[in-house]
C-alpha cells in the first residue's frame, strides 16, 4: 500500500517541532528498508538493510557515507575523513563484494539481534545499534510481486524468492539499471529513479524474474493553517502526481484520521478516494481538499494509503507542528482500560473471574462488555456485561463448554463521559477436563509410540518456538505499557502545566481588572478628597472658626444619601445571592432530567450501563456498552443517535453553566459581605457629620466626607484583598503591602498626600506581579506543549509495539494451529498403524483359538474330553466376544464329566497352563507371574534346539506344534509374539505343561 502520513500538533500554545538529537545513532523502518544512521562530526554514515532479518539468512546491504559541507571542497574533505571510519558487526563477519556488504546471520542472533558498531579512525567504538532479528523463516515467497505504485524518493520493496545476495540481482526502471539497496531471502529493496508516471520495471535474481508496468508518483499533504483553536477548522490539501496515462483503471486510496478524539476529518475517520482518469489534471496530478476541525488539544496524524498488489507500506511524511490557542479548552483526560489478573496459561476447571479496571483513577469505568474468541479465526462470543461498580467490573467465565487452546479475551468499556476504550489479551487455556493443550497423550502405549515416531517427521513446529513468540509478545506489551505509563506521567505533567498557565493568566487578568476598578474609584475619590482637604486647610488657616453652615448641611445630606444608596445596593446583592442559588437548583434539576432521558434512550435500544448526575462534581456521567451494533438505532446513525449527540452537547454546556453559577454564588456572597462592611463605614461617617452639624464644625463635617470617600476606595481595595486571600500562591509582599495600606484607614486630611503615594507604589508593584504572571504562564504553556508532544510520541511507540505484539501473538496462534494440524495428521497415521496391528493380532488370536479347538477335538476323539467340551468352549467364546478371554474361568465347564486321575489331572494342568498363556497373550506383563508359577525348568540344550527351529521357520507362525529335528522324542506347543516364545510340553496323556519363556535373540 502507498502510505503518506501527516502528523500535526494541537497544543496549548505555539510550539516549535520537537528536536531529534543529531549526535546519537538512530534506526528507521520504511518501505521494507531498515536504515541505521551513525552521525559523525564530518557527516553521517548510513547502513541500509532489509527490515525482515531472520536467523540463518544470507542478507545484503549497502553502506553509504554522506559528508557535510556547503561547497565541493568541504564535502570532499569531510568525505575523506568519513572514509577512515568503519562499520563492524562483532557477532559475525561480512564480506565486501564491491559496492555492497553481505552477511550470514548466525542462529543466535534471533536472541541477541545483529549488533552494528561504528569505529573511529583511532579504533574506538563511537556508536552502536542493534537490529532485531526474527526467528528462522519458514518459507520465502514463491513469486516476485512488485508494487504497482511507488513513491519517488522512497524505498521500493519487491517481495519474492531472492537468495539474499545482491551480486546476482539486476533491477531496471524504464530500461535504466538501478543498484538495489538491500536484499534478504524474502525481498529486495531499491530506490526508484526520477521517472514520474508509468514506466517499465524489471527484476531478476538467478532463475527468478519479473517484469511489468509500475507507476511512480509523488504525494503531499499540507494543512492550510497550522495554528488552530478547539472548535476552529482548517483544510488538508492532498495532491498526488504522476497519474497521467491512467487508462480506464482507477487508482484507489484512503485518507485515515488516526486521532479522531483530537480532530474531526470531513467524511469520517476513513475517507475512501477513487481517482478516475477524468479527475486527473493536465499536469498528471489529482487534488482534493478535506476539512479538519479541532476537537481537543494533542497530536494528530493523517495517512494517505494507496492500494498496491503487494500491500507493502511505502512510508509516511514527518510530523508537522500545529497549535491551539491558550483560550481553548484543556484536552480531556484520556480514558484507558486494562484487563488485570489474567493467569497464562489458565489451568483447572473452575470458573475464571475476569476483571477490568481503569488505568487512571480520575476517569472511572461506567460499563464493561467482556468477549472471548478462539484463535486464530474464531468468532467473538459475549461472556457478559457489568455496569455495577461495586466490587469492580468483572465477569465469571464458565469454561466447561470450551476446549483447550489459545483464546483472545477482550473488554470494551465506556467511561463517564461516553468515552470508549478496550483492552485485549491472548492466553493459553489447558483443557478444563485436565488434558493440557498442545500435548497428545494416549492410554494405548503402542499408539503413543507410533505417534511419537511419526510426529518426529511430520511435526515441524516446536512448543519452544510458540513459547518464544508468546514471550516476545509479552515483552513487547510490557514495553508498550511502560511507554504508556511514561506518556500518562507526561500528560499529567502537561495538564498540570496548562492548568498553572491558565491560573496565572486568570490571576493576571483578575488583578488587571481590579486595577481598573481601583483606578476608577481613586480617580473619582481623589478630586473630591483633594477639594475637601483644601477646604479643611482653609478652615484651619485664614478661615479658622468661620465654617459654612450650608456646607455642613450638604455634607450631612450627601452622607445620608450614600448610606441609603449603600443599603439599597446590599438589598440588590441579597437578591443576587438568592437568584444564584435558584439558578444552581434549576441547572441541577436539568442535569438530573438529562441523565434520566439518556438512560431511557440507551436502555430502550438494548444497551447496558447507566447515566447519573454527580451532584458533587456537577456533571452527568454516562457509560453504556452493547453486544454488537445490529438493530441499534444509536450505533447505526439515526434520530436516536442524533438525539444522543445533542444531549452530549447539552450536558457539557449545562456543566459549564453550573460551574459558572456556583462561582457567581460565591462572588455574590463576597460582594454582599463587602457591601455590608461598606455600609457600616458610611454610617459611621454619617454619625461624625451629624455631630459636626450640631457643633457647626465644617472641618469635622468635611473629615467625615473624606472618611466616606476613603470608604469607597477601601471597598475597592477590600475586593482585591479578598482575591489575594483566595489566591495564597501570589507573592506574599503584595498582600503585606495591602494590609499595611488598609490599616491606615480611616485617615485625617493631612495624611492624604502620603496615602496617595503609597497607593501608587502599591499599584506599580501589582503591575509587576501581573507581568511576571503572564511570562510564567507562557513558560508553563511551553512546558505543557512539550510534555504533551513527548507523550504522544510515546503513545505512538506504544501503539507500534502493541501492533507488533499482536502480530507475534497471531503468529504464535498460527503456529499452534499448524502444530495441531500436523499432530492430527500424525495421530491419523498412528491410528492406521494401530488398526493394522489390531487386525494382525486378531488374526493371530484366531489362529491360536483354532489350534486350541483342534487340541480339544483331538482329546475328545481320544476319549479324554467329553463330547460337548468343544461346544461349551465355542459358546463361551460367543458370550465373551471382544473381551479378554478368561479361559481359566471356563475350564470347569470344559472339564465337566472328566474323571479324576492321572489323565484328568494332566489335562487340567494343561488347560490351566493354556488359559494362563492366552491371558499372557492379551495382558502381557500383568500375568507373567501366573505363567511363572506354572512353568517347569527346561534344559538349555532343548531351548537352543527349539529356538533354532523357530528361527528357521518361514513364515513365522504365532502358535503351533513343533518337534525339533535333533530331538524327536518330545513334542512342544508354543505361542510366539515377536522374539518371545512360551513353550508347553505335550505330555503322553495329551496334557500341556508350561515350560516357561525363551527369547529368540
């Protein structure tokens, strides 16, 4: 596939791109190519390798020096210096084959990786990188399948059956030879020339070759405005060049929004694009514009993916920074969920409790859906849902109906704001009935032996290989979780920095607003107080004792009006307190009603979960899960879905309104308290003015008016002091200065000039604090932006590791499934052998029974056994068909009517011995002791003669009568199984005496 990605920033303030250190070695994977970059003062040395290194492979790569320098002489000088460096692989040797390097990867590199070291001209190691090596590859592709789309300036990977040696690989574009960059047994990677558009591609490696048309294109994604705010929009400009001479076949691609929680992409998170020839311009390019709208602060990326025959990703563009202005909302706290306490492997047959928990304690789960499937391709089955937080979110898995094997367990959870998150784990479950998965055990020992022998040649997948992949998947998941943990720490730090920045801006703005208030009051009061002070000085000087009664009366009237106005203001503020309290109650009821409506909508649509109004936090929390989307009006866009979106917007707005109403209530209460205090001061000034009126003392009346004017000023300063009390983190000297200043109130007329200077000094200091707060806010914003960007980088790495872990788990599941298929074939072969063995043994048993019947008939003919002895034996055989023959138990029936005496005793002994023998034939070691008790000693020479006779017997018979040529005086009856023979001597009376066991070896 053709991959073009654009990563963007949405942060709290403008931010420069994150800088990658340039003095350390780096690794990059792109388009099948693994690039190791070793920086040096004079430039960079790059090693190009295939990215599918596997233990045991022969691989080839190239080492290229890129000197620094603005001029040719500089570059030549630096190139000469770089030539003195060397790249070594301490674990294995490489051969320099004229323009490329070739390596044979030892098996142990699967564990250690392939280590590369840059050595300085002085012989010191100055840089080291380790390339990961996969387990030995099972097979290589059978055909060369080059992509039908390539990107200029990007690697061009060709999967196929290559030998790993670039020396015999030839590649051409448009008939022009191109030197490949790297090769493995699974692919070759080259860099296409600048031939834009349709061209002819050819490649050969030994007996394999391919040729066909490919299209080399250019692509670009640009964002019109890299600085946006939450709620604002910008455009993504998409351009693909090199599309001339398309013919009738369209080019298909898709634009992917990887971060839908950060931005909304016009057309959805996956926007398919089909480029028809009619849409291509005269310059051979296609252009399209998509709208991007910011939802929250953070890193987002767009990927343009084109479909190719080989489905090989061809790279992505580097991150580009963008910004959200400081007045935007802070980013939401990410919702993450994980499965905890899952054993692996799962043993026993008791129900298993599966638990889901939120990674962050400040964002809780509201509902959870648990599912399971058999790997690799089973269907998901719902285990249950849980929306009750008491005791944690969990489900009991009754495994009695599940066989042993590899299973994926998944939880889909919903957070309190409707956020969705999931977690998935792969576990191995042993058979609940006790047979471990992956092991084959049988009661039939011969079957077990055959199965073991056949498996050695059929089963190529080992348990250790499966365990190795699962262990690697676990290690990758652990590494991903560690990155997510660090990302969470950085996100918390960024959020805290943004909160500090917002607080400092708010403080600076509040102080500035209070500044204006104080300055307005001071400006109005200053003129009045200056005139009063001047009049008081006149009354104390030339006009001493000549007060103006009219002025005194006016002063009293003015103060009375001020008291009346103040009391009216206090009544107004009391009503404001009552209004705020009612507003809060109304908003809380609206939120309660909204939660009820959300519950009705989701529950009526088949969802599990709940919505509730959290009065303490002042928000509605809701979370719902559903088993599948079929039949859901909410999951499938419709009126209910639109209503849910409207309610989500409404609840967010109501939560903001409630928060503001609560702050308004606190402000109203503070304003009421300040008003009542101000009224008390004005009433005191009025009392002083009335006393002056009685004494006809204009100066005293003016002093009272000064007190009233100063009270107005003190009121403004009191509001500032109240704010400083609520913000103890502001510089303490500001509060100290204000306390000293207000401590001088009320003042006499001769203190006014000094007070004005002190107020002016205080306001200057406050302005310095405001400026410092703004600068600190900018620094906190920058810190938050940086931490948030690093967190997103870590989350991107975690996602990559998680994807790789999932691939390893899938590979392990595939291998396990293949192992079971192979074991099934081995078991089938072993079953065939067992059936053949059973048929052979049944035939041997039939022949032995026939011999025994013949022996019984012979003894009937001789008058030793009764006439019905054979009939009784055959009846017994019919009754016990398919069972181990208990011939000893039937002896009594066979011997009925036989007289006692030597002949009867010999016959009884013979039958007893023969019964024990047939037992031996079926049960082997269990009845050897019984035979041993009946056996008599046989001399070694006779044993040798019998053994020689049986060894020469062609074909060997399982039982019968034998008379050794060297000893014709004795006749023997034998049972033979393999190299073991049980011998019976036929007595003169027709009986059989068990003589024991001999070996033919």
